């Protein structure tokens, strides 16, 4: 199998973390495609051109990080990341959805800087997504040390993986998102999670 992703994509990083955590590094190679270029050879692999994309064989594969991670998690049968079917499981799903919401919003915010000249950037979109991200990091700062956001996790859960992919190694990105000083508990948690091989080795360049 091949995982096509850029090394800066947080969505691709989520899948790369799962590959390492699940011990699949020898079974899934990482391929860095050329994206956002006309006639890129990658479009023959994945017509949408988006990353990440898990190629299973010459004719099939999966796009979208949640689907890719679910497939990889069930590849050998027993799942590590499937939440339990009880109240605690729904709490974990809630945290995962909130972390994904923050990542999605930060992506919208960041694209204003990546793909628009300064005079065309939407101050309204930037302010809206900045405020959303600020609310969410403050919320997660209060949850550090709880059952699902502990410091000493033998096995990560998807909420932890999403938070790490969103925040670790990305301080100040997008421009103006300097959250760590106001969220010291979360900042400390992210730093400690960054010592884990799967997080450290996937740090964006």
C-alpha cells in the first residue's frame, strides 16, 4: 500500500501517525505527490488530486483521513481506535469531532494566507476562524489530564492524534495563531506528546 500525502498536510499527518502507532510502516510506503499543478501524474492515481490518499492497488484506494485511518485501524482485525459503545465512547467521539472542527477551521484560515494575495484576503473569514480556534484551544486546555487527554497514554486515541496533528510543530501557523501562552496546560501536553515517536517523526518541515 502507498499513502500519498504532502509532508505539511495535517490530514496526511493524522494517517502517518496511525501508520506508525499501528506498526504498519513496513506495509505502507509514504509517497509525496505533486499537487495543485496542471497535468500532475498524481491525478492518474487520485483524480480529485487531494491528499491524503491510500492506494490499495493499481485500481482502488481511499481518500479522506478519517476513512483511511479507520481502514488502517481494522486492517488486522482488532481495532485500537474504535470508541466503546457506551457513554464514555460518545464522549471520546465528541472530543474527536471538536478537534476535527478546529483543524478544519484552521485550514480555512490558513488558505487565506497560502492562496490569496494580501489585498484579496477575507478579514471576516480570518477573524471568524481565529475566534473559533481560540475558543477551542481554551476549551481543550481545561480538559488536559482528563481520561481521554492524559499525559501517559500507552495507546493514543483519535482525539489525541487530531489535536497533535493540529497543534504540534505548528505554533504561529496560521499567522497570528499564538495560542500556547494563553493555554499553558495544553501547550505542556502538546510538548510532551511531541516526544512520542509517531508525533516527533511526522513534524511538518
